[in-house]
C-alpha cells in the first residue's frame, strides 16, 4: 500500500487525526480575511465584463497578420477611444474586441483600423453584439444560481438537516465570492464561459461537502446514548476519515484545469481558455477548502448549541475529568506501594555460619 493510502486508512480508522473542528476559529479568520479581500477587489476594480455583456464590435482579419497583439490593441484603442482586447487565432489572424460602441462608431473604427493594419476595409469582418443579449445571459445566470441555491437548501434539509443546509449554503457563497473576487483582482475578462465555469464549480464544492455530511450523519446516530465523544469530536473524525478522498478528487480535477489555464491560456496564448479555466481552478480549490474548513466546523458550531448536545458535552467532559482523576490516584497508589514493599538495606557484615563460631573462647591446643 502506498504511503498516501496507508495515511488514508489510518485517518479512516481514527488512529491519527488533525483537530480541524477544534481550530475552527483560525479557519474562520482566514476565510473572513480572504472574503474581505475579494469584496474589496470587486468594489475597487470591479469585473472586466466581456463584450457579450456590454455590447460592442468584434473585428476579425482574414489572413495571417504580422502585426503583434499589443500593436493591434493600440490601433483599436486609438481608433475607438475605448479599451480593446486583441487575440491571435489559430490560423494567425487577429480577433479584436471593442466594447461599448454602436453601429455608427463601428463603421468609423473599421475604416481607421483597416488603414492601420494595411487591409482592405471590405476584408475586415465586423460583427456587432447588442448589450441586450448580454443582459439576458446575466439575468438567466442569476436566475439559475438562485434556483440552484434554493434546491440545494431544500435537498440538504430533507436528506440531512437544516443546519447542514445552512452550512453548505454559506460554503457555496464563500466559494462564489472568492472566485469573482479573484476575477476582479487579476482583471480577466468575464464571458459566458466564465458564467458556465462558475455554475460548474458549485457542483464540485457541494460534492465534497455532502461526502463529509454523509459520514457525519452515519456516525452521529444515537449519539446521546454514549458518553465517549462530543458532536465536535465525531465531526472532526468525519473530516479526517474523508480527508484523503477529498484531496485525491480535488487534485485529479485540478490537473486538467491547470493545464488549460497555465499551458493553454498562458504558455500557448489561447486567451479564450482563460474565461472558463480560471473560474474552474479557483472554484475547485475554494470548494475543497470550504468543505473541510468551513462547512463541517460550522455544522458542529450550530449543533453544539442544542440543549441535548450541550448536556452530552457536559457528560463527556465530566467523564473524562473523572477518568483523569482516577488515573492520577492509581498512579499515586502504585508509587506508594512500591515504596512500602522495598526491602531495607543491610548494613554491616552478614551473619557468620554457626560452624565458624565453634571453638571460640577456648585455649588453643591439641584436643586430647
């Protein structure tokens, strides 16, 4: 068995564990700090909405161009007065997006852009995108997100309990906020692909959370009939028992996404891959984090507020304190018994045998 497999087996059996639930205040603090940073990024920089949401024009050159991407963006910026995004396509042609311009402006920009690129204006393809289409996409995305959240809460409340539903909802909001905040901070363009990626990560995040919740549900049956473990203890065992599984599934999912983001989008320059790959990469990592460090510790916090769980915790702690007292007393008694049973040290020479004392005190001489 591999070292990771052996570690997973030992975690599942409870032979070793890490106190995730006991240190939940640390994880809460880290999450709050990351979330605040994401919100500040959204408030200060905002999202770089793509042309599909703002409306504008897309210009595509017909053949391979010697003009660089940076130079093409400079030409488009000067011709339109708006920020543009240029991309090199697979056949070597250029695709230039300019958001926020209407039909009249696009005709003027087309003429100037063709002149700068040394092209016949008729060979420079121009496509207009109306902002109403982007608004419909955004509206449908928000509707889908709201429906998804409601269905998740209802399902988890029925399959598990309402506290787990609340914890899962908090974890999902946490993941969405961090992902959108990263988009704002790095300045990547938000496109329909981004929305698709954002909705996709919710399923991955929820999967890891439900795996831990299922283990927790099984282990907490008839929990009040025993006095060995508190609810937080069992919640921590559930996290440790599924830890290696969560890590494995997350790493396997992240590897191809990392290939799209860093190799396809970064090294090969396929910028369109960044739209969906960044949201998937950040969302998958955030989802794995929230399922371990946010969702389950939050369930333990909510559950420990119940009167029955408070009484159980009190009994468990009292039993542990009594066991510790009995152990100390037993060790003290063992130490006393060892001292009493010890044999006294012998001082001086040993008693001589009686045969050696014979004849002592007689006058020396031969016996007649």
